[in-house]
């Protein structure tokens, strides 16, 4: 990340961690990846055609991939405006890259800050909702209260109606409910989909064992140290 935009982000009271990214210039959590280009950079990448390769890598790297074009209103006349318009249209409609034009570095920093704050609000809201649901479910278990509709839904893995299994299969039912609850807990964290949550439960057996596993073992299952730190931060 350029020192100029870094200074602007810090001036906007945005915490920034400096590290080398495999793809893109700025990452916001695990969901947003941003490539930042000046108008001159955009033209150069168009001429040597590397922009298309970069765009596809961005799309493959994160659910929300963005290209910020800085100084978009001062694109050099060396390239016909139709070529630029065609490039941007192709990146947006054919590849699926979101393009945000900005006037200068300060404007770019404001856009990044807005996205970071919005993502933080989303994560905080998710963490609050998850904590509330876990507390309610635990209180129901301890106080032996009737299960709420939410607990029934997430324990059964169905539409909230518990199946009537023969008594001889009570252990199987309990194991399935435990597995479903673990999947739902893990799935509630950012960038942990249902497929990955199920794989983690099959590998570790419980969310607690996921959080206490070694970094090497987690990395083999798609959980980076940075993502684990974010999950633990949400748990407080």
C-alpha cells in the first residue's frame, strides 16, 4: 500500500495492518479485496493486457472484488476514450469486477474507510446476534426450558421440526444435533460457508477444538492465522 493512502487512512482513524498480499492492494477482512490503479496504471495495464488477468485473479480471491481507478477524470488522450469505456464495460459486465472511480488519493482513502467501517458494523452485528443466540440456547439447556423455535431449527438442521427417531437411535440423534449445532456456530463467522463449516466439524469434532488447534493444522483446512485471529476476536 502506498504511503500516501496509508497516511490518509490513518488520518481517518482507520487501523491498518501492513502485509504483502498475493492479490490486490487492500484487503478488508476476508470478503473485500481492492486493486488500486491510477489512470496511467490503467492505461498501461490495458496496453499490455495484464488488466484482464489481474481482474480474474481478484474475482477468484474474494467474494467482493473492487477496482478503484484514481484520477479517472484525467485519463491520457493517448488512448481513445472508446477503448477505455469498452475496457471498463468488459471488466464490469463480463468479468464481474466492481469499478469505483475517484478523483485523488484522499478520495480513495475515504472510499476505503467507508467500506471498512461498513464491514466492521456487519461483523459486530453478526457477533452480537451469534452471542445472543448461543446464550439463549445455553440457558434453555441449563434451565431445562422448552426449546425455542431457533434452537429447534438449528439443532435439527431442518425446518425446525424435530424428527421422531426410534429410542434405540437416541445416540445417533444426539450426535447429529451436536454436529448441526457446531456447523451453525462456525458458519456464522465471516467467510466460513456451510461447506467449510461441515469440513471443519468432520475434521475437529467441535468449534472449541477448531479454536484451539495448531496453526499448521488449521491452515491445511483453509483457516489462516489471520482468519483465526478474527474469529477469536469476535468471540471476545
